[in-house]
C-alpha cells in the first residue's frame, strides 16, 4: 500500500532501533518531516517509548512504541549497529505491517531488520557495500546486489549506506507524486534528484587474498596486468593443473581466475584514473583492458559510471592536506 492515510496525507513512520545511525535517521526525518501542509507526515517510533541510543552519540527520546506502525503508510528502518539482532517484537511488528500492505523500506544496515523479519526472502536487496557479504551470509534466501544505490521491489525497498538513503527517499516521492515534486524537494535539500551510477563506484575492490598457499602468484599477476594473461599461463606459473588452479582461486578469492583478474584490472584503472593524468588509452593499456572503447564499456558496466566521470569525482587533490574519504554511498 502506498496510498494516503485517512487524513489525506501519507504517514511515514521511522523505526529507530538501538544504536541507530544518526545520519540514517536524519535523512527520512528531513525528507518527509519538513512538508508544511504537504503530502507527508512523519513520526518516529522505537521498540518501546523512551530513550534510544544513537550510535556514537547521545540518547534520543522517542515518544512512540511499535504500536505506531499500525498507522503507517510507509515504514523506514534506518541503519543501526547490525551485530545486535532485532528482537522478536520488532521483527513481528515489521512482518505484521507488511502483511497489512504497508510499504517497508530500509537505509544502510536497516536491511538486517527487514531480512530478520523475512521480508526479503526471495527478493533482491542492497545495503552499504561494506556489509553486503555479511547480509548474504546470514540470509542466503536474499539476493544481495551491493552495487545498487537502492533496490525497489514494490512493497519492500532497500538502500545502500548514508546518502543512498536520500536517493531512496527521493525515489519514494517520485513514485508517489511524480518527478516535479521529487525534484522540488531535492532542491530544498540541495541534493541531486537522481544520481547516475551506483555503489559500485565507491566499493573497495579486494585484490590480494588475505591468505593463500601461493601469494607470489597473485603478486606476479598484479605486476603483469598489462599482458593478456590466461588461465593456462597462471596454472603454468603456479605449477598446477588448470582444474587445480581454478579450485585454488575459488578457495582464495571466491572467484574464478578471469573474474579476479578483471577486478584487479578495474582496481588498477581506478587508481590510475585518480592519481595521475594518463589518458584513457594509456590507462587501458597499462591495465590490460584492451582498446579505449572496450575499456570504457567494461568500466561503465562494472563501476557504474564512465572513466571520465569517475576521475572527476574521485581525483586526488594535490597539496599537503587532503580530506579523508567519506564512508558510504
């Protein structure tokens, strides 16, 4: 259900769990709670009325308990310290809300509460890329897509970390009321109405496996990314049969050799694009990614944006001081 409540406005309820992330909580609060005489009303609830600890900050006093979900047209669960599983009362309340037809969404690690409630079984979902593997491990019935800013599965929606929650909230407005109203609110929030690409452009690509029986093989491959490496050449280098090498790569990296090589080449390309002034042709050649056209196509397909856009976004600034990168997308 994405309609309006009996009062003529759409009631958004934000469910703040213990150790809620402040930015994740603030995004829907600011997006839906700042509409004087507008199409949305907003309230915040927790498992029980009273103080709720904010992760890394002071406690927040919340006036409403889980019974507030009964009046919700949309429930949004912000991120929280995901190592603590939500209580049965929370998961039951979320499942009951969904059964009534309420729209349910999550920001960042809030997805773990939706998954624990069974709302993501058989569905696609995303979260902050840093937690995607853990989500897939805990909930194998969920199809985790870490590269997306948000995933819309109709009644249930999920988003990546921090600012991806803003992308999701603007998407909900766009779904409910069209692009004009969503764009107007985006301007008020000084945000892009719709961002190109996805979380893939922010993900740290792992290259060297943490442990391996033959670390020298990976180091050699990384030094030779400019060459057209093959599985047979890697197997010969390691002194293994082709089949044994493939098993070794799966055990070490969770990937077949050629996919690992592609990720290594993309990681090198990202490094070269942001740390120097090499042409696209030179970057493609040094990374073994073929012609500039082939490189642009592969980079766009796997990173989510063209090489030029990635360079303009993440180029390292010269000078003695540089800001630390922001975690989250």
